[in-house]
C-alpha cells in the first residue's frame, strides 16, 4: 500500500511554515518510509522541520500529524469507503467498545492475525502521537511561564 503524503495545508494562517520546512518534512517523511509505521515517518518529518519553524507552527504540525493518525485508525476500522471525513478519536473508541461488548471480548483477539497486527500498529502510532502532543502542550505551558492550567 502506497503511503499517503502529508497535506499541503499543514498550519493555520497565523502560523506560517516556510517552504524549506515543508520540503524538509516531506523529504524525511518519504525517506523514512512505512517500514516502521506512519508515526515513525511523521516523527522523522517533524524532527527535520522543527529547527526551521516557529513553536506555533510546530504545534500545528503535530496536531495535523495526530489528526492524520486518527484518520488512519478510522480507515483501519471501517475501510476507506466507510471512513468519516473528519473522524474523532472518542467516536472510534466508542465504536471499539461497542464491538467489544457485541463480541463479549477484546476486538483484536477476535480478528484475523493480520488485522490484529495492523490495528496494534495503528493504536501504537496513535498513542505515540498523543503522547508527543501531550508533551508538546506541557512544554508550551512551561515556556509561557504559566503556573496554573484550567481544563
């Protein structure tokens, strides 16, 4: 399966990304390939672009990467034809929980081995992406000098 390329619209208008950073991201992403999974390729692209862009643009790129992984999870669960245009992680979690209840057991243990391995990799990539976004958000709060955060 050919690995899709990241979107050209990687950041909102307030966080411009120089062409050099986009090219660095794409080159690292393409060079890394799919051998180690999408999250690894995205991580390589982000690392290549990081020195060339602002903190706001980097956070925007990380959010774009997270959204991409959620979209890939939706495709893995529902197929390309039935995937949502803008899937939400909580909706996919609800879908998995409902399926686990229907099967009276974990979803991955009742799937064919190849599907189990693929979904494990997608979930791992998604968790890695979420962990990275969480770390970035904490760093951003620390950099701003904020001592109290309300959610």
